């Protein structure tokens, strides 16, 4: 039997491979890799039974599962699917296509001033060993998490950030969410990371920072109440014991990348 294989078929295979690779990367970033692996394994099993081995009874059963499988998956894994699309929305590969037709972001004095205020507040709180959890919004909107706390809509100020995390303040327990211009909300609840390789000496603030960074592109700053050390979580990675200059660099890196693109 002769098989016709042309350039169109090659392109088709490459596109499918590229799509699977990108989907794998996005699901790994969003913490839904187990769902991707399970689905891929099921599809391979279904193909072998139905198409290769041609097992009628088992193939018919699996065909029914495939036909209604997407509805079952949407119900059982709605949170994982949500994280996947959030990761897709924040993925830089897709954004590059959008930015071809959109004006590029610019670093202005307000961005630098806001970042400096955040860094100064963190340095002061680290010196006094005042615990803090600060979320710096990037491209993904954090309204869902902001609604869980107390709405502020205040200008970014070093003293105001310090006052929010003052031990006797009613807003100190929880996360402060900041965008490029405003303090959005305080006392917000963040998802806690379930990773097993997190050092045991790190507390709930670090787990919450890492948990949010696994679900979106935000940069989450932690000031330890026990040691006064500053850490930053971004895209599932935790930077421990960073100093002021490094924190400033990590927070402004995104704006510089926007200028370059």
C-alpha cells in the first residue's frame, strides 16, 4: 500500500508537535501537567485500541468516553483549566504576536518611583523584622484575588505600605496587591503552593507567594517576620535572601523587557 506524504502533511505534523509542546509548557507552568499527561495517555490508548488493534467492543466504549470526555473534564478539572488559560493569557509567546499590532510599553518616572517606594518599604520592614506579603501585578489582572481583601485604591507610598503591615494594623494579615500605579487591596487571601520540595523552614507567606506565582505572572515579595530576609516569587521560582538592589532589578526587569520588545 502506497502512502502519499507531501509537504502539507509534514507541515501538519510539525504544527501538531508545536501545539503539544506549547501546551505541555503552559500546563507545566500553571501546575496542570498531571491533567495533560493523563489526557495524552488516554488519547494514545484510544488510538491504539480503536485504530491500530481495531478492538470493537473496547473501542466503542472508549469512543463514547471521547465524545463526552471534554464535558466531564470541564466539570472535574475546572480549576486546573482556569489556571491553564490564565497561564496562556500571560505567556510571552502569545503576547509578542499581540504587541506587533499594539504600541509598546514605556518605562516612565512614575514606574521607577513606585518601584523605589516598594523597595524602600521592604528594606525598612526587613530591618524591623515586620512580616509582609506584597503582590506586584504584571500583565495578568488580579481582580479575583483583590476582591477577597479590603479595597484601597491608594497611591503607592513607602509609609503607607509600612503602616498596612504594622503588627497592630487590621490589614497586616494577608497580602497587599499593587499594580503599576496604585495600592489596589490589602488583607487578600492567596492560594498556597502544594510543592513538596519547599524548604521546611519557610513559612506560610512563602508558600502563598510561590502558590500565586504558579498561577499567574505576578511578582510576590515576602519579608520574613522571623529573620527579616526578603524573598521574591515569580513564575514558580523563589528567590531567597535578596538585597535591595536585586529586588529593584527584579521588579523593574519586566518594564525593561517591554521597552526592548
